[in-house]
């Protein structure tokens, strides 16, 4: 368990990787740092010029008149507000701009990994990454990079100013305070907060995935009288997440309290050192200027000391996002290969395993010509669906050949392959759009006549026409307004509408009654004259239309005579 909670990268590498994403926005970040540093120096200037006025009243040789001192004090206050505005504007501009870029990169990565890698990922975790993890990174860009740089610049300025204007002993006290508060305290607490932050993000992602699954499967939960058990598990996971949140907040509060205590101690130390220096010859005016400068200078390093609480979650979120962005796809799109116009398919000595150890398919041989319906049967889990996915290159074959028009699948342009081959899976996903818009995913410029023709072939047109808005009816989120059989027939209509020359059907009639099955099978038989159809089914009635049937047993395929 501990191993799972560790970051794959160190915090420094995560920060470096996230900063590298700034790219052309780096100049805006630099502007934010400059505005922030000058803004804080102006904020110090309000009290500092007050101290200078007091020093002048105590007899210190100050070349500024009281009028100028008051003017500078007012100007510092005004400039502080203006510079603070531009600092925050710059930080948040960068943050929101980069969040949009990151979301685009994540969607691009998900597209690149689809579909092989995503079959093993929890959808709730992906949603948590796109929403919560990305929003957590906003804290890094808007409230982490600038404060660290500002703290370094302001602290350096204060040390040099106090040293040259007041006393290097006071400057040394300030330097020690900055190091302890800005470096040592954060390092001490970051170790304990790091594990909590990673575990919190892990529990949050797990809870999000489980809760989303519960919402999606609410009907089955109710029908199987599992509501109480599911509710108990949701509460248990919620309590685990709450406990982890409390644990992390407790540690953060302790770190904040210790920081405030140390700041108070260094302020007292600076005052004590200042008094000792006055007793040893330092003028009271210079002591006042030096001590007041130190009193008002801890803000930036206090901001750094508070970072570990946020950074632990930022690092965990950043690590998860960077892991996804760097993840290599199982198969990469082919863009410099050959284009085809499907005529036939041959499979020779095909072997495949998911883990490179236990073979799922071994030395598979088959062929399909235009005008044929090929049936594939076998026990559940024997590799029928996997075989269809290999024909679409969703997974990378281990060995053997998948030849389209005598061209191996690994040498065919991905776009060309997908325009020639389509698959209807057991579960059809429908977007929360109209039925027409869902169908047009297969062919964006399809005419109404083409859509109706495809739906008639899939035996779904008559049902659609019974709906109030016909093809303009919205299917509802997750397609809940339609039955499993209706969704499956819409998926089949998509395949007909696409015009693909090779159609792969994975249990296309598993959710329809015998009457509709007969209509669908008749449509398939009529379509075969211009296409190849590979049909996977466990129903004997479905296999009745197949010209040839292959059976898969123990990872091997043979043609039934």
C-alpha cells in the first residue's frame, strides 16, 4: 500500500516539468514576479517611511523632508494596490491559460491512448483528473511559482537594505529568520504532508470513480436490492476520505502554528539585538529603521512556509497528470503507410496476449471475402471480442499477419483502416444529443434519406417514428431514455450508415427479441453482397445466416465443416 502512495517523480522534477509547460507564457510569469516583488517592497515602504520619519525626529541625519516622507508613504500605499493587481492578474492569466492547455493535452493523450489503455482505466479517475487535478494545478501556477521567487527577491533586498542602512548584525538575524521560516520549516513538514497529500488524491480519485459507477448503475442497484450495501460502502469511502482530509488539515495547522511562533521569536530576537546594538553605539534611528524593516519582511517567507500543505496535493495531481501525458500508447497511429479500398481479409498465424505471458489467441488463421458473412463462435472469454479488436488494431498483435488486400495491418494508414472497417460492440454508447446527431457520428454529412434507410435496415426506424420528436428526440444522459436493445440497434444503424466495406459485429442481436433479430439478420444478408461481415454471437439462430463459421477453443480457431 505504501508503495502505491509514493510519487513516481520527485517534487523538484514535478515542479520543473510543470514550469516547462509555461513556454511562451514565461515572460508574463516574469512580469508577475517583478510586480509582486515591487508590490511587497512598496507595502514595506509604508511602515518603513514611517520609521524613517521617526528616525529623523530622533535626530538621525535623513536628507528627506517630512513632506517627501509623507508623499512617499502615500505613493507606496497606492503603488502597492496597483502592483498587487497586476501581479494577481498575470498569475491567474497564466494559470487559466495553462489549465486550458493542460485539458487539451489530456484529451489529446486520452485520444492517443484510446481504446486499448482506457479499457483498464476507471472513468471516474479520468474525470477526477480532468476536473479536480487540473484545478489543483491552478494553485501551483497562480500561488506557488511567484511567491517563491518573490520571497527570494524580497528577502535578499531586506538583508542588503538592513545591512547597509542599519546593521549587518540585524541583517544576519533577518537572514536566519528567512532561512528557518522559508526553507527549514517547509522541508520538515513537507515530508509528513507529502504522503498525506498523495493518499488524499488517491482516495479522492477512488471515491469519485466508485460514486460515478454507483450513479450509472443505480437501476441495477435498486433492482438487485443492493442499495443498503452500496450506501454503506459510499459512506465508508466518504469517511476514509474525510479522515484523510482531517489528518492533512491537522498537520497543516501544526505547521502554520509553528511558523507563526518562529516569526514571533525572530521579531523578538531582532528587537533584542537592536537594543543591544544601541547600547553598543548604534544610533536609535538606525536601529528603528532596521528593526521595522525586519518586522514587515516576513510575509513572503510565511507564504512559502504555507506551501507544503498545498504542494503535497499539487505534486500528487501533477504527478498523475504528467504520468498520463507521458504514457506510451499500446498502438500508435500510422500516418505514413498505405491506403486501401477493402476487397478481402486474410489472417495468418496470429498470436496475441495482454500480458505477454498467457496467450489469448494462438496461430489464428481465417479469411473473408466480399459477399460473405463469417460467423465466429466460442465460449465466453475465449477471445472472440479480442480478435475483432485486433482486426481494428486496437491492440498490437504479438506475431502473425492481418492482411487487408495483402497489406499487413501495421502498414496501413489508421484513417484508411477505420474508414474501411467498423465495429458494433455489445454496448453502444449514446451521447446526450438527438438520435439524428448520434447517428451522424458515423457519417457527418449523411442525408435524411440515408439515415432513415440505415435505421430501417437496423429495425429501429419504426420505433423512432413513435417518439414525439422522431429523429430529433434527445436520448438523455447515458442514453437512459432508450432500452439496451434500442441502443444496440442504433449502433447497428451507425454501422450501416458509415458505408464501411467490412463490418464487425460483436453480439449484435443479444439485446433484441426474436422478431427484431430476424429483421436485423435479413438486413445483414441483404447487405453482404457489397461487404464482408464478421459476426460474433453465441446464438445458433444468429449463426444461421453465416456462409462459414469459425470456432475458437483454447485460444485456437478452426473452421467448422
